[in-house]
C-alpha cells in the first residue's frame, strides 16, 4: 500500500498518541504504532493495554488498504527533523518493509505484523452502559482543575483518579489525596439517573493533551470496566478504576463563620517568598487573620531562620490563626483563575475551603478544600 501525508500533520498526531506508550513494555509490539489504511483514511493506534488512543488522518492520495505496526520512537524522532513537506509511505505488507520518501531522501524501517497487535475493548451491543455528550471546554476544565489533587497511593486505588459523578441536578468532577480535595461542579449538565466512574490519572492527562483543539462535543460512554471518549479526530478507550469512591461531601464543613477575601496573586507571591523559610520536613506556613490583615509567616528553628509578610484583606468573623502545608496551598492557588479568592474556616483544626470570588460562568461551582496542620 502507498499514501502521501504531510510531515507536520503526521508528527502532530503521532506525538499526541505516543504519550500512551510506556518506556518499558512487557509486550514488544506495544512499542509500535498500529497503522491502518482504509478508504483514504489513515488510522493510527497506540496502546499500553490499559489505555488505547486512536487518531485518524484524512488523505488525498492513497493506494491500497492494509495494516502494519511501525516503531513509534524511530518514526516520531524522524518526523521531528523534517521541515513541512509531503512524505510518501510505501509499505510491503508481505515483508513488513516500510519506505518513507521525502523531497531529498529515502528512509527504510521494518514493522511488524498487525495481527499481533492487541484489540481494544468495546461496548457490546445490548450491554449496559451510560452515554452522554460533554463540551470539550467543560471536560478539559473539569480534568484540569482536579488532576493536581490526585493521589498515587497503592493502598487506596480508588483515590488514584478523577471521579466523574453525574446526578439529576449536576455533574461533578472530584479528586482528593486526603490532604486536599477539589470539586468542580456544573449545573448545566444533568443526567436522567445517577451514574459515575473513576478515570485514572494517565488517561486523564492524555485527554488534556487532545481536548485543547477540539471544537465539537465529546461523546463519553462507559460501563462497569471501561470508558470511551470520542472526539472529532481522536478516540480514547481506557480501563476504569474499580471500586466505590469515598463520600467526599462528608468532609466538607457545612458551617464556616470565618471568611477571608484576598487578592489571589498577592497571596500566592507572598507564600512563595515566605515558604522558603519554612521547615523542610513540614513545609508549615501560618496564616494569622485579624483586623483586616493577613500575616503570612514561617520559621525553621533548626536553622534559626524566619520570615513574615503582612497583606491587606477583607475579613468576617473572629480572629484566627491556621497552618497549612505551603506546597499544597500553592497548588490550590495556582489551580484557580479568579483575581480574588475566598478562604472560609470553622476554626484552626477544621479544613479550609477555597472558592473563587468572581466567576465567569454562573453554571459552574469550584470548591477546593485543604486540611490544616496544627500550629
């Protein structure tokens, strides 16, 4: 078979799906892309058995049909060095020989028989599954807001992904590592019945990589074991994390009489400076709130160093002092987009709740929770 394709277009698609390939595979053929040419459409597949990412490229010039696997690293490394130009692929399916012709040269590599490549999972007709359409912007935002809070704890596998929860009132994206929790809620997405699944971190990151340029709604379909995300030029199939996600709502304090409103950028920059002086083991920073001001402080007694800064803020409730891990607090502030952020607290021993003060979309609700360190 033979076809002509743009070098930059092929590189873009190969790079997008190559991130699914593990650096070390127990099955050697998984180091390859699966190329399938059919009816002027080139379908390229990459997989690690748990997650499969498929992309399609429409061709103007092709002859024949067939399948072959192509070494992924050699191909992508070669494509990176080409300026934009048409490349001609001539493939001998009997010998698995692949010749790539550029404007000035020829590059030859050997593929493998496509029959040995694993077949991705599918939803059988008539089997029980849930299907919905999501805006690519909503899906990308939900993953982006939550992914930093995912844990990598082998003892709690259900916490190692983003929890997708569809209810009759809203859709929630949730992630937690027991220290911090993020809940991104959309009121404009509802389901006729409650349904949920836990998307592992790796496929969540892969989705982030391809959602940015997507303009059409994404079809999301899932059953008890797998999820299927269908975009215009990409499709991802991944195994889900099995188990029941914890009742995250139970850890969110309902009554928070103490409220602080402050410029997010100023607080973030202050934390970056002051946290340099915190103890390296605890990363503790103290927030003391009183009389319309916030004092951010840290110290390391072992090295006799300390620092504090005073920031202007709006404050409702009692004077309070609370401690947080500086790196966790910075993660939360970096994940927010609003100019001002609100911190609501019950007391110094209960979780602090961070929310944006100014929202661009009335249909969304963002809540980030951080457990304190005892001062």
